[in-house]
C-alpha cells in the first residue's frame, strides 16, 4: 500500500510516495516524469526496503515554485534532503534516473555519510569530464540533433506558449522506447499528461534545462572527485541522448562501481522494469534488515 505525504519545508513542498517496510531507499525520477515512474519496477522488487519516491520540485504533484536558479541540480538535492530530514530519515539508499540521477549524485556529494549505496541510471556522471568530452564528439558529428528539445526548453517563453493545451502531443514525442513495437504504458502517459497540465509546469519543467548553464559551471569543479559509497550504474544501451560514450572512464569516478547494461532506451525502468528490479535488488540487498 502506498501512502502520499505532502512534505513542507522552508525550501518548498514535495509530494512523496511511501510504501514498503525496512531500510529507506530513495528513488528519484527524471523529466518529464514523476515518482509514478517507479511503480512497475517496485512491483517486481523484493521486500525489506521502504521505497520513498519524491516528486521533484516543479514536476509531479510537488510545488512549482522558484526561479531558474532553484532548479540547479544541487538545489533540487537540497530540497530532497530537507524533505527527508522533515520525515525523520537518517541514512538511506539512493537511486536516480535522468535528471533524478544528477540530483542523486548531488545528494551523494552533499551528504556522503548518509548515502549508504548509490545507483545512477541513464544520465552523465557529474565528475567525469573525459566521458562528457567523448560523448560531445559523438553529438557534434550528428550536429547535436538529439539535443533539439533542450534548445526548445531553454528558449525563453517558448514552452510556456506552445505546451499548454498540447501536453499529450508534446509528451508523446519523448515517451517512447527504442522499438516501434514497444508502447509506453498508457497509465504512465496519462499520469504524466495530468501532471504536465498543472498550471506552471511548462515553465517549471523547462527550468530543468534553463538551469543547465549554472549546473555546468558547478560541475566543472568536480573533476577528480570520487563517490565513496558502493555504486551501481544501470544503463539502457539504446539511449539516443545519453550515449555510451558518456560512460567512458567511469571507473575513475567511484571507489567501487558496477555496470549493468540493459537492452532498453532512455526510460529503462519503464521499458524493462523486471530487469531493472533485479539490478536494484542485487545492489541494495546489503541494506535490507
């Protein structure tokens, strides 16, 4: 059974899905999704963990407050930590997908003593400039065509003008896998359309991308750092944006790391929920009471 919490802090208000019993596992979604993205994966996972899934600021059913600077991934990490403090959560396991994976890495940097184990899915590594440079060469050779949606989001006022009333058409462009035969789960599509129809979401969703320049300036300072906690990377190998070159030299970024490759595109936990569940169960088994 899932309980919904609206957690108010001095920073913002986050909606948190809470189910299961045991050691806390915090699960962070990406764009344009919400915490709903973990439902099918959790259904295939074992017992012994408490699954806490916050909607990040500006998405899902959380507050749409804050200017662009509030959507820096370090700031979103501070939102999550404040919510966990308010809920009385001390140490926890942590997994993040897409922008949630960047937020998870920022949490691991901000509170390494609390993150017992980390899992990052289909996002670049913030402390891996060599991998970023290798991936950039791939995208440059393709004239950065895969990045078009980022430029769309970053253009002032464009998302706010064009998305309202067209949420389903807009999201359908992104909510797909590598195979034309695979259809994104209809219940998930309906949920993300509902959330994106909440007033202010085209702007708050776009702010994830409008904050990227601020993020990039910070991430340049992270070269040479290493995540101290045991980490697993789960990667959908057919991702057209987070291409495999982003993972080059990933071993240098962690004290301990494993890589699991899955035959999926970007939305790996919804394309292959059972495979992702197996990988998460294996990595976080050590935390089960």
